[in-house]
C-alpha cells in the first residue's frame, strides 16, 4: 500500500458562532496519496472547507492528528505552519484574492518577495507561469482589466510560484460561467496529470468533481459512504 502524502486520524474541529458551539468535523479519517486528484463535495456547512483548511495547514484540529509526509503538523505553531504552507501548498480560492493595485506579474511574484527571492528572478518565474496559464500577453494588466477566468488563471499562477507539491482549490469555478469553469478545471487537471501535483478541490459542482480520481462525500462533519471513484455521485 502506498504511503499517504496526507493522513487525518480521528480528527475533530469545533468553532464558536456567538454562544453556539459548532462541531465542524467529527472523528474523521482520511488518506490522500501523492499525485492523487481528490474532490471533496457536500452541502453548505458540511465541513468541507474546514477539512481543506486542515489539509492545507491553515488550521489545526481540536483532536486527532494531521500527518503530512508522515509528520504530525497538528501541534505546529503558526510560524511553523506558515513555513510549511510556503514550501508545500498552493491555494486557489473562489474570489481570486488578487491585490487590485498590482499587475498580473506583480500579483504572481508577490509570494516570492516574502521568500527573499531577487526581483529579476521573481519576475522571470512569474512571467513564465503566466505564459503557461495562457496570459503571456496580460503581464501588465491589473485585475479590473481582466475577465473572471483570467483573474482565476492569475491566481493559479500565483499558487504555483513557490513550486508547491500540492494544490488546494476551494470552489475554483464558483464565480465563473460554465465554459470558463471548464477551462479552469482543464488547467487544474493538467497540473495533476502533466506536472504530478497532488490536487484537492472543494466543490458543489458535480462536473468539477468529475475531473477527480476520487470523490469524498462529507455531511455533518463526517465522510459518508466512504471514498468513491472518479466522478462519484453526491
């Protein structure tokens, strides 16, 4: 059996909403192999985004263990988690999260600034990635000058600039029309198939889930009906 890249063991996570305690995840177990493409699906409030945050070291569980390459990161301090994210994980979000005063090139290069990379190398790497995602002629354009699909391509290029091993995408086509959404999912699939990236996509969209090798259905903080194959039903 292949050793998992990501393993969650008996994980639980609670949040407070006002004075109400919400159990987002309950005694959850999950394994994801390297170079696997996994879709996490479920209704709003099911815990799927919380699960992605734990996988991506954006948060830690209240109980259980989160193992990344066999190391338990569930007790890491925030500075250790930040270093881990910078090395291992790229994030893509539904709302793009671009800085509107910066150009496409500057948005993509920005994470490298925090890594201490020299300006010439930052710009070269950012330009190469924008070319790869089909925006080689949009380097100087700011987000307001780009379509939604183009903005999402910029955010994907930014997610790749640190050469992460894993891409996490939270509703990556949620703000896009159907055709543009397909183009974005084709791009994400290519990163998995051609570049060997581990990909985890959180989605409501059955079409998007159909791109994955495996679909994980989550309801009320638990995985329902195990882990299903490519294009599994909700």
